[in-house]
């Protein structure tokens, strides 16, 4: 009844793909054009919020270890918080630009939780490699919204954030249970 | 700033370290299965992991209900991912399997599950070795009740008492209170589940991190309630947020109804669902008792925290409307409470002879105090308010009533974690009359 972990990863990869494409689209055409249709401004924060909401079932159904459960809970809350803060800003309920920091915080916390919950080494298996890679990508990527909180209009920072989301999406799509990475798979995982 | 940078660097270094050979195994399946009822003694107990593990002296231990060890030396199976231990002949009864395996990284992964031989298996929370609730469990459950009160009471007060448009200051306070309530409900729920898992697994914290929780999450009423309530209150959090974002009151109604609905998880997994004499009526009574109690307390807190300090224009109307609502809530609390007390205490003397009864006595004393306080508000303050301005010190009086309500929730938390006295055995004559 519970889908394999890799299937869940692909579903969330699709969410990150949407997030990245929205950010990329806004970077390419500029915020003025992007927000000419009002709903577009809500697109990526609503997607992030929804992904956070859908992470809760992952938390309660994947309880193979306490560490996994807590990590999934951290992602659920981080994504909901980031999405909610951005929705509040778009709607005009939150005026302070420092609310942008919640996106940076969410990425940092998510990356940290990924690294802590993946107890295998980089080359243990493909899933382990991807967890490490996504964790560090998220931590590095958190710098883009962090700086953007102080330089709101910067297109390169938005592009960097979009690239982070797209990279996370690609990495998640690559996930397979117990697949080799660069031709290597630990004996323990065979 | 330097200090912050230093902390950041240390944190990054720690994250980089999860090391060159850290690898911990996950249990894929067991034989017998979780809580499986077998018709005959199994030849062995086997555990299958997702990767190779190393055997330890206590990798698989099978205990009887009295704690007798019935398993022999564990060993690796033909497949190095499988651990197995032969077992002696098992008589009819319930059995606990405590397992642990050494992963390649040196971390020990652990877990517990139960099975029965020609008898039903108990939930893992009642496995041999589990000690039952402690002070920490009482405090966590208390925090859960208070969180529910802030959430459900705040919402109900906003929708049933302060119905129309309100000042932005009140609205901000209301959303803060309900927001704290829903976040705390989720967080405290996770802590409560982990405490229960820790008790069942009997592991120190560092090993609990690698403990397998699946048997507790999927094999106990408490675990199923945790799953349902976590999902339900995540939806409530989303509805509450969307209500704030869009200023749509219908979403708050949806949040309140979903919240009340999922609060039933406590009633469906507690005494009212599993003890002798429990039925759908006891579950319903427990749910009504809990819901009415949390709404009453949350409403008192709303009056003291949201209305009085920042919305003087609402004070009179809110107090008078809440007085009417409180009568209904108190009737529900008292009616359901009396029914449940009669059900759980077979004899009146249990009130002072049994531990459960003594805690109930303390709770009843606190309820009487709260009722008296409420009566003063209803019969003395209310007529004064109808005639003129609010009497001085009313907000302190409301805060006092709220504090008593919070103390009642502590007594309720201890009651929920306590075992009611067993029903007295029937006399032979009574037994003979019953088919």
C-alpha cells in the first residue's frame, strides 16, 4: 500500500521542477511581466506550501527509524513555512522583506536534515549519493534567498535560486533504490 | 557576528562528517509478522534487513509475558541480510521479540514487536519490558490538551462568540493564539509518540534515533491515532493559514470542524475505546467531554488574552455571549464526565482506594472550583455587565479561571495515563443467571 521511497522522491521532484521553472520564468521575463497575471505570483509559494502539506503523510508512513521520521517532519514544516511566508508577502499580509529569510531558513534546515538523516557514505549507493548531493545543494542554495532578502530585485540571485530548485529536481528524479553510483554499489547494499 | 560565523562553520563541519562508513540497516520484514497470531510454535524468528548486518549476542530475544527468555543463540541466515534465532516450544500465549543488529557503521539498529501463539498479541506498547507512562508522559499529554484548547477554543470563540468583523488587533491575537495551538498540537504529538516508542523499545536516546518505529506506528491504537491526528492537524494548520490569508471565515469553520473531528483520535485510542465496558457510547462521551472542555478553556483564555487587552469594544458583548455558550459546554462536560466516571469506577470506594480514583477526586475538586468561579462570573458579573461597564479586575479573574482550567487538564492527563480499577468479578450466582 505504501509506495516505494523512490516513487515518493519522483513525486517531490516534480514539485521542485515546478518551483524551479516558475522562478526561471520570472527571471527570464522579469517580475513585472510575470505578475501581469496575478495567479502566477501565487504559483511557486502555493506549490511549496502544498509540497509541505504532502510531506506529512511521508512522515507518518515512513517510520523505519526515528531519524527518518524527524527528517521528514522537518521538511514538511520547512516547506510549509517558506510557502506560507511567501504567500503572505504576495497577498500583502506580510510587508517586511525580511520574511524572505524564511525561504533561506527552510532550505538550510532541509539540507541539514537531509545530511543528518543519510547515515551512509557518498558512494554507498545512488540514493545515499543523491541525499548528500541534495543536502549540500540546498545548504549552498540557501545563500540565494538569504542575500535576496537584502537585495530584493536581483535577477542573478533569483536565477541562482531557480537553478538550485532545478538541480534538486534532477537529483531526485535520478533516485533508485539500491542502484549503483558511478558504477559503485556497496557490498552491504547488494 | 564572529561567534555566529563560528557556530555556522562548526555546524557545517558536523554535517560534512557523516562519515565514510556510516551505514545503518532498515528492517524490511519479520517472521512472525507484527502482532501475528500463529496456530503453532514457529521454528524460528527471522528478521530481513535491506542490507547486510552483523549478528550480536542479543540480536533476537523472544520473551514470554512473564519475561522468560525462550529464544536460542541468534545467527546470520544464508542471506547475510537475514538474522534468525530458533525458539523453544512456545505454549499458548503472547510473546515479545526484542531485536538489535549491528550495521556496517557500528550503529546498532533496534526494535520490538509482538506475536501470539493461539492467543492475540498485545500492542508493542504493552510488550514485555515496557514500563508504562511516566511524569514526562503526563506533562506531554497535558501540553497536548492545552494546545488543543488554544486551537479549538480559539477557533470556536472566534466563530461562535465574536462572530462579525473585528479589529485588526483582535484578529492578530486570535491568529497567533490559534497558530501556536495548531503548531504545538503537531509538535507535542510527535514528542508524545516518540516517548511512547522509547518506552516500548526500552532504548537510550542515541539508540532510539535508529529505532524502528513501524511496529508502534502501525500496530497500536496509539500509533494509528498519531498517524490520523498528525495528518488531520496538518490539514487544520493549512486551513487556518488559508483563512488568515484570504480572510474567509468558511475556512475557519472547516478548520474547527476538522480539528474537532480529529480530536476524536484521543478518545478512540484511550480508556474509552479499549478498557472493559467500553463501547461506542463511551468513545462518544469521551470525545464530547474532551471537545467541550478544550473549547471552554480556550474560550476563557481568548476572553482574557485576545479580547480584554486589545479589543475593549468587544468586551461586554463577548462576555455575555460566552456566558450563554458556557452553560451548554459545562452541561456537556459534566454530563459526559459523570457517565465516564460511573463506567470506569465499579465502586464508589474506588474514589479513595484506587490511584485512578484519587486523581479523579483531585480533578473533581478542581472542576468544582472552576464551576464556582464560572458561577460567580455568570450570576454576579454578567448582570453587572448588562447594566454598565466591566468591573475592575475582571481580566485577572478570567485569568484565574483559565489557570484552574489548565490545572484540570493536568489532572485529566494523569487520568488518561492511569489504569482504572478492574471491574469486580461477578458472583457465581450472577454468572449463572447470564447465558
